[in-house]
C-alpha cells in the first residue's frame, strides 16, 4: 500500500499490490451483489460496506486479505477452517492464491444484513 490515502474502495484496490487486487476485486463485487443497497467507502483506512450499520469490510495484509464481518459464528468459523482458511473472532484470511469461499461469504453478508435490519 502506498502512502496515498484512498478515498474509495476502488482507490484502495488500485493502490494495493497487484498480487492482492484480484481477491479484493472479487470481494468487492460479491459484497455489492449480495447486498445491492450497501454503500462502500473507506473507514479506519480500509474498505467498509454499510447497510443499516456496518455490513462487512476487508483489508490488505502482507500475504492475505482479511475479511471482517460480525455475523461470523463458531459454526461458520469451523467450516472455513475446514476449507483451509485462518479465522479470528470476526474475520477470516484469504491468501492471494486461495479461492474465495463464495457460498459462505454470501451467506454471512445476508445474515449480517438481516441482523442490521433487526436493529433498526
């Protein structure tokens, strides 16, 4: 990542190393397709999507992209770990050469959108 501060999700992706861009572009597209009403922007210097609250976000690390979402349950964490992803409390890591777990990611986004709607 350069010292230039990105103003949009696309800026963030375009300012990132080429090796990471494909994963981030796919994440961006999946989030936007799974929840078309979500608005993408930069918060805390990383891409964050909001829909009636924070929906999801991602950030660049040295060897992976970290995807964060509050609806990540223990059950989903085990599923992702079984597919070779490293998980945290509300995140999972996607290495640049890994396929994005599309079904799981879309399910998480839909679940988070429902949670956010229920709070409003």
